[in-house]
């Protein structure tokens, strides 16, 4: 049984929004980690 990973247009848009949100939310956090020179465990 093969899995079909083709997304609908709606799923692609949602995935893009989630990715953008994750990057905009994570980037400041990572910058802060680099500033204090420690990585989260």
C-alpha cells in the first residue's frame, strides 16, 4: 500500500503559513541563544 503525499492547494497554503510562522517565531529565539552563547538542551 503506497502512501500518496500529493497535497491539495489548501494544504500547501496551510503548510506555507505554518512554516513562515515557525521561522518568524524561532529566529529571534535562536538569535537570543547565540547572544548568550548557549544552545537549548
